[in-house]
C-alpha cells in the first residue's frame, strides 16, 4: 500500500512534467478527439423526439461514454503493466498528461496577451475567439483582457486541478473518465432548445465532478497569493464569499471570483454569443482597469494554485503511506 501511494504521486508528477515539456503536440493522438467524435455521433443519433425521450437518451449517452472511457483506459493500462512495468508506467503517465493542460492554457493566454501588448487588437481578438465561445470581433482592450482572465481562472479547475484530483483518487482511468465528463459538458451541456434536456445530465455530472476541486482550487490560489507582492488577500476572501455563487455555474465562480479579488478587477458582465446578448453577474470590484498585465497576473495565480494543489494531495498520500 505504501509503495502504491508513493508511486501514484510520482506518476502524477511525471504526467505534469510531460505536459509542461510537450503540451499537446499534433503528432501524438489525443483521447479528447476520440471522445468528441463519439459524442458527436451519439448526439446525432439520439438527440431527437420529446423532451422526456431526450433526457433519458442524454443520461444513457453520458453513462455509456464515461463507462467506455474508464473501462478502456483501465484495460489498456492493466495490459501494459502485464507486458512490462515500464510500459504500464509510461502509458499511465501519458494518459494523465492528456487530461491536464497547464502548458496549453498558458500558451493560449499568451497568444492573446502578446499581440495585445503590441496594440494588435485584431490578432488578440482572433486568438481570444479560439478559446471562448463569445463574439470577440468588436471587443475593447479591457474586454479582451476580461475574457482571457476569466478563461484562465475557470480552466485552472477544468484543465488542471480537477483532473489532478481524480488522478490522485483513481489514477489514469479516473482522470480519463473526468476528461470525458468535461468533454460531454462542453459539447452538450448547454441551456438551449437543442440541449436543455439532452445535455441536462452531462452538465449535472460535470458540476458534481468539479464541486470539490473548484473550492479547493480557490483556496490554493489564495494561499499562493502570499508569495505574490501586491495581492489583495483580505479583499479576495470578501469578493469570493460574496460573488462566487453569482456565476451561472456552481463551480466556475469560485476560481474566477478569487482571481478577480486578488488582482483587484471586475469580471463578468455583458457578453454576446452570435449576436445574442447575455448579461452575466459581475464578480469583484473594479479597483483597477483591466489591462494586458492582468493576464500575466492571472497566469501567476494559475501556476501557484495548481502547484499548491498538487503539493497538498501529495502530502496527504505520503502521510497515508
């Protein structure tokens, strides 16, 4: 048991280092692509009929996708370990690395920040449009920054700490299952006419999977602020307590509100999606005007948050051994 717990920590650390080293290169097959194709196929086949029928089929689809992903991942890792210890370790490290996106999230944010710092709003808007669903073609500098900071804060959970959490709990197979849940939510978990019934269960499943990681991440981001000069620690606690639950997601608001409070800006507000206006609740107090520098600050808190999150769980696992 002791050896297993210690190996778990080392496997997850290796997965983090692999992600930091290579990210998601196009020449390596990525499981999420397969998830997406499968979900898209089932969406076309099952998402029709009455609301009740759609809801039942949506539940069946989500259960099927998550079960298949977990079972296949478990079987492949098991077979790899049967072939050779090193083969099993390599495959599990790779699987976990595909569920986290530390390097990818940083690069995506910098692709917005770099042209924005040079005054190239057109390129900055284009790059932001690659990572958010809102319309970006008319956004001002502050709105471009807001969209980027919100993305970094929210995806610190979805793309880093939540998969790490499930990897600690159940290794590569559970991390892969989490990524399948997250992909389901991103593809069908919308509150519109097409998906309000069919994607209902997928969205709720994602809410459950992220509930604890989101709140723990908010706390580790706050702890990381003690290493950052100028962070507003007391203000951030007040903002998070007051505004986190205003977000339409029961989880995303925790990391967004914490980051907003620490850097002294206001997130949320008016967004447009294909020309349709959506007014999201505002989080934080605009003590500072949003500028390109706030993107870099959000990345600092992203890194501090996931590092302390990893250390926290590693210490728990080591103490149990």
